[in-house]
């Protein structure tokens, strides 16, 4: 299982359009590799992660563990 906390640079051209496209391309490669290898990936958008409580985290981790290769977006 992997957890990635994604900052604004994953969604907006913080460092320019070319860098945004590169980050998003890398995110897609990572997603595909995790899925292909039966590895769950939990992606958390940084700003929203401040509102997630312990019970929500526990539930998401249990879901990811129960279904290898699951991609869960918390944003």
C-alpha cells in the first residue's frame, strides 16, 4: 500500500504548464504501476487532508488493504 499527499502542483500550474503536465503524467504512470502490481494507492490532496479524522483514515486504509490494487482519492 502507498499513500501520496499531493500538493497544488498536482492540480495547478504552480511552476508552469509544462511542469504540471509532467507531474500529472508521472501521477498516471504511478497509478497504473500500482494497479498492475496489486498495490493499493491512497491519494490525498494536501489541503483537504487537514479535515480527515482518524475514523475516516482507518476506514480508507482498511478498504485499500481489503482490495489490493485499489486507487482511492481523498479530495
